[in-house]
C-alpha cells in the first residue's frame, strides 16, 4: 500500500466520526434550555432582584 493510500484511509476513518450527531444536538439543546430556565428562575427571584438593584443603585450613586 502506498503512503498516499494510507493517508486517505486514515482521513476517511477520522472523518466518519467528526462532529455531533442529531441525537447529540438534541441532548445539547435540551441541556442548554434547562440551564437557561434555571438561570431565569434564579435571576427573577426576589432576593437576587434586590441584590442586583442594590448593586446598580450603589454604582449610580458613586458615578454621580
């Protein structure tokens, strides 16, 4: 077998498993959506809103 044929075969073997499959995209999308939902619940909680509002008010007082 020539060296060119070896390189072509090696690349074909590697190329078969490159990238994500549809099932992996689906699982990744579901995980990202769940994480976004969790972050939304955390940020919209009253404790976090109060903390963020306090940080913003202090920053505005220092700036002006």
